[in-house]
C-alpha cells in the first residue's frame, strides 16, 4: 500500500486530532500520507509538531490547496474541516475533470455529541463517509432513506484511537490511587457551571485524602482554541475555591501518560472516555449536570457508568463499586473488536479500482450548500487586503471556473497576478467592486 497516496486536510485542533489518530493506525503506516493544515490562528504548536513526525506536512490556504498542481496525484483526499467548508471542498473539486479527481472521503472526530444531522448534511455526496459505529450509521440511514442519497457509502472506523489495546483490569490494584478528570473547554460552558464543577472535584478530593485528584486541562495557559474561553481552568480553580486541597492538582502531562497511571477517569462528555479504555483506565461520566444535550452528556446516558460525583462517599468506595461500561452500549457507539481504521483504507483501495458514480447535490433535498461564488469573491478580497496574492489568485481562478463570463473576476485575477507592485495596485484600484 506504500504506493497509495492519501491527503488529509484539517483546520482545527479537534479535526487535526482525527487526522493524527488515523495516521497512528497500523494500516495508515503503510500509506504515503500528507496532512495539510489550513493556517488558522489558534492551532496548537504541539499538535503541529506531532503530526509533522507522522507524515508530510503542508500549510496551504484553501484556495491555494484547491488549485495545487499535486492535488490530482493523490489516490484519495480525506477532508476533516468544519461546517460548510466540507461541502465547499467537494463541490470545488467537482470542477476538475472526472478522470482527474481523487476519491473523496470525510468523517467525524470521535463522538458526535450534537448536530449530527447538520454535520451529515455537509458530508453527503462524498465517495465515502467514515463513521464511529452503529449509532451513527443508524442515524445516517434514517436521514437518507427515500432520498437521492440513499446509496451513500459509509465505513465504520470505531472509537479506538490509540493502537494496540492496553486494557488490563487485573493490574488496576497495582496502580496508584489516582483519579483523573478530563476537562473540556466548553462543556459545561458557563462560568457558573464550570466553577461548580471545580468545587465538586475539590470536595471529592477532600473526602478522599489517600487519592491524588488530577485535572487535565484541554489546553495550557496562553494557548488558544477555536472555542471561546472566558477563563482557563486554572483561573476558575483559583477563583472558585482559593486554596485547593493538597491532593488536587492540575496536570499538563500528555493524556496517554496520565491514563496509563490512573485507576479512574471522569469526564462530562469527552471522547477521552474511550481513550481511557484503550489505556486500561476505568472511565465514568460526571452526571452532576444531568442528561444535557448542550453539554453532550446525553450521548453517555446508556453507558452504565453515570455517577454524581457530588454524592459519591469517597474515591475508595467508587473504586470498589465502579463497574465496566455496558458492553452493548460500547458496541453501539463503535468501541469494540469489529471496528478499525484499517477498514477505511481497505474500502478506499476497493473503490479506487471500481467505476464510481458521484452523488450530486439535488435542490430541495438534504444538502443545503453550493459553492458560493459571492463567498469566493469575498474571501479573495480578504486575501487581497492581507496581500496574500497566491491565495487571492487561487480563489479568483476558482471563481472564473464557476463563472467563465464574469469579466470583473477575470480582471481581478489578472490584477493580482501582476508582479510589478505599482501596476498591481493600479489595476486593483481600477477593478475594485464592492462584494459586500
């Protein structure tokens, strides 16, 4: 498979983690992989460093990527973007001749907590959609039944993201009395709820003096994320309880290292629940905020390991009584022996050698996005303002493919391609039109 070339595209820390997880699977290690990180403020350097060690790394803006001369040399392109950009990429690539288009696939990063149907509406029409498990496939099949997208192909890749299974429940007693809480940036989102969450953890630590209670922040202080964050968890801790108990600490070590050394792990709704299983740490769900779709906790309602940490006697008692997650629920979610990223590579390899009919957007049905000519022009003007001439030219070139007879776009394209700064500035002034 080393001659099979895959390009993965991501633009947020969350989506890049999905690309990283794929690259770490055994089947992808035999594939020639390139990852393109769409440049955005807030991409953590640590993630860029990690994926740079796993694959070839590109840093092209969307317009430059869509017109990159090497794009047609890939066998398959995996698009892990957010919102309408998933659909925009597919429609833009449809401008290429059929014979020159690589296979297109896309997927989700971990557990889909909310807005699954909206997320799916951007993805319909791809050659292959990767899903976590039967839960997501059942929802997709209900959505596309009796529509032009009824033949949409999908593959289940599962929620096991950390290579060979390290689950060794027999070794639990040998681990230190360590309880890990996986923080999420916006779940819960309000400062009032986040302060209450911290107080609950502090009280649990006080009731369990023989245990270390660790809070693993989603990001380090000073790092940015794509979610609005009023205060870092360390600041919330300081403001909420002042001096924490001695056995409550914030720990920035990598999640795998913390999971390998912890007996128990709690979360409100993070995919880290399944990572804990990978590393032999028993996960549970913090039920103190109820079954709340706003926090994604409703997804874990059938897990069998719901606990109100406010009501737990202490961590010794929890350690003794805590059961395994419900096996039927785990399989339904996609955590089990039958789901592997390897199946994605195999499905793409099979599709490569088969004639394929692409599913097209049909007005009035489930997909609601078309490549916006006006948005292309707006993005090109933004690039011009930033003096990013290559990106502006790429976006305007896509505009000329959509509207070959549109004279102003052709003129703007000629202007940004001018190498002489004075000529370029004059032509840009003469061809300027307000596009809103």
